[in-house]
């Protein structure tokens, strides 16, 4: 039997080596949803998350923080994105996401029910990568500002510039959004939504529109336009706006900020961490469990706080749900998503292992005294079949290689744009092995 024919799925299909949370092309989404593997570990994480999240429907809580940690390529972004699509129960290609997951939880109807129940109400998620959306000028309020930006964008105001967003919000409160947009377009020729990112060029049109729609004087309009004072936003103010917003919604409405790469963004900077802590605390105490904050980072929260336990005890308390993705989970994903065998291949490989058991064991014998506990050969026939054409020790090796390359090769830059990961590495290697043995 040729290696080529052993795999259940086409080994050469296109798989993105890393998941980008903002990538929403239909074919990418369908693949990310369909090929998502619920590993043993992920199943536990689904249970913890939906237990805590679901409890908040019965009892108000301030512990609305979720911290997802794991090394590069462990599946944090994919998990975050999947959670977002499940929570919103988004329809992709005509199928609701929760429905897609029914079959994945076939063997565990209790967990599926937990998920199904928690996603019955209206839910919105604000899903983004903080490294992409965060402002270039990082200062002590950088975290607050990116929350504000994304919240206003979500409300369809111009979050890129708080001055403009605030004006739009003011106009909206007067119920004059439509009129404002219509009058501006009459004067300018272009729709407001397409012009607002260059609003500085449209002084006269905007001043005239403000006069006509809001009845402002010309002087006042020009003053607003030319005002250089930056809009100051406080945590208290933003959270109070978020709270007012969710209170306009039904009782079981939920809003989640789902933010990728927070750990790398914050790094070892105490100011950013304080900013995040204060924000999450305020959201927790004000919003009664209706607004959640879900973050990812390569380090566990305790690891980031390490030497500053006392100062940051409050952030630990709010991030009560902590989910860590291990290498065992990443290995299981590769085995199931890439290396999964047809029944026939599985049978054949099992036979091969059973007939050459001792040869294989001797060939891949590692010295236990070297304390290389995770450097393993094959233990069982099943082990052989699910890893073939690879050997278990190669997983840990590959993971270490990747983490070193990232540490040294890129001068400390966190490579969110890098396309390769352990998973795509194994896919590529499997493909090369096939090519080699076909010839
Ligand atoms: N549970 C999973 N099921 C299927 N593929 C996964 C799973 N977890 C991770 N992957 C895949 O592994 C690769 C790395 O995942 P990613 O979420 O980008 O890692 P991280 O954000 O932790 O660096 C991606 O190709 C992703 O699709
Ligand atoms: Mg990622």
C-alpha cells in the first residue's frame, strides 16, 4: 500500500499554518469550522468555559475574564475564533455554527447541551488581534484606547478617531444620524461612511452639515473641527457607555471582547497590565456578567504576573477562567487533522507493527537515563498507526525547533503574520515523504 493512499483527507490540501481571527473569507471559515478537532484537552476547556459562562445567566458575576494560554502554534487563535463563532451562533455557508458542532460532540451530549443553552440568547462578540488594532503610539492607556476603538467600531461609529466617533455618537443620540449622512452626502458628493476616514479634508462640508443638522453656529462648528484637544476617555466613562448599551438589550444579551495576542502586546510592561486590570475590574463590577473579556497569550497569566503577585492579585481574581493549551493537544490535532488514516491503512499499519514490533522498538530506543521523558518511540500498534509516517519524539522536537526559530530568527518580534506552524510543518513533511516514495 502506498503512503499516498493511507490518509483519510487529501494531504496536499491548503491549510493556513496560523489562524487569523479577522480573516472571514467564506472558504477559510468553512474549513476552520469543519476541520476543528476537539481534543481531549479542548473538551475540558469547552466544559470549563461554558460552565462558568453559563452560570452567569443564573447568577451575576464579576469574574468575566478568560485567559487562554499556550505556545506558538498550540491553537489559541483558532480556539478563540471558534468560540466567537459558536457564541454568536453565526451562520456560515448556510449552516449555523452550533449545528456544525453537534456532530463533534456526538459522544458527549451533556457538553453539547451546555453549549446549546448558553448560545440561545442574542450574543455579539468583538473579535480582534490587539497587535493589529492597537495604536502605534503605545502609552499607559493603550489597552483602554483599543477597547474604545473596537467598541465604537462595533457601534458603527468611527473608532479610529475618538473625536469623530464622539460626534457621531452625539448625533446618534439626537436621532439625527440619517439626516446627518444625507446632508453631508448632498454637500460632499460622497457618502459619509466613505469620507470620514479623511474627514480632515472636508472642513467646509462638515461645518455646513453641522450647522444645518444640529443648528450649531458656524463658529462653534469650526471650533469643534479645529479643536486640537484630544478626546480624553476614562475607563469609568467607557465602561458606563458599554453598560448603558447592554442595558438597552434583552436581559440575556451578552457582549464579549475576544482579543488575540494580548500576552505579547502587554509583554512585561506594567502600565499596560494595570490598564487591563482596571478595565476588566470595572467591567466586572459594573456589567453584572453581561460583558466578558477573553484574551490569549503565550504565557499563563500567573507567569506574566510572576514577581508582581500582590500588585496584580485583582487581575487574577477577575480572570477566573484560565485555559491552557498543551503540546499534547497540538499533537492530537496533527494526528487527527493531518495524519488520520483510512480504515484499510490503519489495519495494514497495525499488522506491520505487530509483525515487526521488536525491530521497530529497537530501532527507536531512547536511553531513559538521559531523562528524555518526552522523547519517545512507538509504544503500541495504535501509536504507530496514528503517527505514521512520523515518530512520536518528532512532535516535541519540531515544537522546540519552532519556538527557538521564533526566539532567535526574528529579533523578538512576535510573528503573527508568519504563516507556518508545527501543523503546517508536519503537513509539508508528510507531503515530501509521499513525493519521495512515489518516485
Ligand atoms: N483544535 C484544532 N483543530 C484543528 N486545527 C487546529 C486546532 N488547533 C490548532 N489548529 C491549527 O494549528 C495551527 C496553529 O493554530 P493557531 O490557532 O494559529 O495557533 P496559535 O494562535 O496558538 O499560535 C493552525 O493551522 C490551526 O488551524
Ligand atoms: Mg495566534
